[in-house]
C-alpha cells in the first residue's frame, strides 16, 4: 500500500512539474515571439528611415528636418517654419509637399504602425495671433497635420493621435533666435503597434 501511494505521489509531482514546465515553455515561446516581432518592426522602421532620408533630402540638407530612431520609435522632426507662417496653423503649399512624401512612406513601408503628431513652440508669449496660449497654437498645428494625413494622404484615422506640448518640452534654451527656432517644431513619431501588444501578451 505504501509503495503504491509513493508511486501515485511521484506521478502527481511529475504531472504538476510537467504543467509548470509547459507553462514556462509557453512563456518562453511567447517572449521569443515578442522579440521576433520587435526585430521585424525595427527593421521596418529602419527601412522607412532610409526611404524618408531619400524623400526628404532637401529638407534635411536645409536643416529643416531630421530623422532619429529612438526608444519611442522613428521620430521625424520638422521646424514649424516648414509648414506654418508665424502664429498660424494653416499648412503652406510647400509644407504640404513635405507631408505628402511622409504620407507615402507611412502607407507603403509602415502600414501597421501608429503615429503620434506632436506640436511644440518656443516660450514667447502669444501677443498678436489671437491664440489664448502656446498650448492652443501647438495643438492646432498638430491637428492640422493629422487632418492633412487623413484627408490628403489617406492615412487611416485610427492610426493617428495628436499631442500638444506648447513651450514646455524645449530641445534648446530659448536664449537665441536659432534656439527658439529649434523649439518651434512638429514631430511625427512612428510607433510600431505590434511591439507593445506582443510584449504585453508575453508578459501575461
């Protein structure tokens, strides 16, 4: 009887251990899948970066745009002067051409990625343009870019979000005209949607 009980207990322990091993294996597989998905998405971003470097050669050469791969994704930074007249939120025709180039890459090279459009200003107070504050101006500019992508570039609305930071996230001190120009900018952040989803699922 004791021998039989010992066998049963051993089988139970092995079975429980087997379940634990199976769970650990599943989590490991999920994590590996998440890493593979991340690598795939990063390679897509790298390809998109190369395409944008070609498409925006003039803007980059004139120091009016730059590209950067960061922990947020692929960040496209445009000086506000590329798109807007001072104190305005209406996109100029030459600015539309730059956005059209970006829109083509967004739809062709990273069609599954989410996009955050971010507006920033310098710290100069609003005086004559009619805006209540730099918050409203940077928000209106970000939304103008969002609407252009939707209406003219056929970017799916569900991929887009608009954020306004006003003067409160400068990239340079607001102590010279050159530095203030750097702070007046619009950033388009390409965020691969599958990375966060796959990582979240693997963790659970």
